[in-house]
C-alpha cells in the first residue's frame, strides 16, 4: 500500500471547522483514499472514503486534490466528541488489491471547549 | 446485539497460561481481521480471513493461533506469550476482502496484559 503523510497533531476550537491534511504523492490510479478515526479507548471507526471526486457524508467531507496527491478531511463544526486520532489510508482497488488497512501514526486532533 | 463484539474486554495472563480472545460480528460480513495495537506503535494487521479461509498471516509468531469456524466468529488462541505481547487486540469485519473500498467495522478491542 502507498504511504501517506499526516501532521502528528492538530488543535481546534469547538464549533469551528477543522481541516485535516494528508499527503499521498505516490498514490496510484486504483487507490481509494480512506479516513478512519479512533476515539480514546475505542476501536477505529470508518469516516469517509473517495477515489477522485469530493465526497460528503453525515460525519465529514473529503476534498481530493485534482492530481490526487493530497486530500483533506473536513469536519464542518468540531465537537468535543470529535477528539480522536484520524488516519488517512490508501487502499488498492485494482486486481490483487485487498481490504487490508495499513495504519500510520495518524493525526491526533484536540478540540478545545 | 449489533456490530462487532469482543470478549473479554480485559485480560491478564501469565506467560505460561493459555487463553482465547473471541470476536463475533452480526453484520453478515464474510471477512474478518485481527489487529494489534501496542503502546506508541501504529495499529498492525495480524491475520485476515475470508469466507473462513485464512488469506493473510502478517508474520505473526506461532504463539498466536487464529481460528475462524464460520464467517461470524473469529478466535485468537494465545499460549506462552511474552510481556511485550501486552497490547490492545482489535477485531474487524468487512463485506469481503476485494475491492479496496469496503469499510471495516471494528470491535472495542481486548486489552491484554501479560505478566
């Protein structure tokens, strides 16, 4: 799986938007961009994924650069419950690709009241 | 129950003990996974099962022995563990292993301490 680079930590204030960046300069054409998050003392949970176009769901938005070498997870209004480690992961959808998740260190998001 | 459940949630064992971790998913998925999360290290995949067949063993020591009797249940049998095996063991499931776009659903994990 191709590697991703994320900042180690970020801080935000409650009810403000948060933009979590991810660089994946070696992404291939068949790689999906996935985001998971892990709240304290819990297992990871799926947030969102995309291939080429920007994506929105009830949890977040995913903005993908035109060259796909970077992406940004957007939390529109951070709450204290959004404090977690956010992981950006690439997954190959091509022949031979698998559902294997390769986690990096992620970005630890702190939300201040 | 819904989602992915794991038992026990906490386990303390000696190095000579034998214990088992259990995972159950109620999502109708066909793929199940074991992950290990050690302190200060990224989550790492241990085993993958698809339709009860093991498809991946990520160079895991033989003191960890997985078992998948059906698509809904996954076990991790532990014997003669070392203190460095103390970690959070997470189970996950997904619809299947192909495609690269199916989300994985994780259980809450078993916090294992080896004395």
